[in-house]
């Protein structure tokens, strides 16, 4: 599942995001969503979130819940 729809993302989900400094390389960072920062319902480059460790980036993949199980 990609991260372009805000309704698919909620705090506690394990996701892979691209950080601002990694946009050119496409390197992904994995973590748990703490806050959803994008206000619009969709965003073509991914919904912007803050992870529990404080990193901010756009969601590229939704992996599932904290336990790794698929969501939805």
C-alpha cells in the first residue's frame, strides 16, 4: 500500500518514509507514525508524517501495525 491517502495512515502504523535529504537517492527510513502532518486528503508524493523518533518525511510504503501485521 502506498502512502498517498491520508485516510490510510494513522498513528501507530509501521511505515517507510523518504526523508527530505534522501529524496534524490530514494533511500527509505522505517519507523512508527507519531503524527500526521499533511492536512489534505491526498498528496501525490506521499502524506507527510512525524515518526516516533522525531524524523519527518513522506510515506512511501505502509507496512502494517506495530506488530508487523497487515492493516486494512
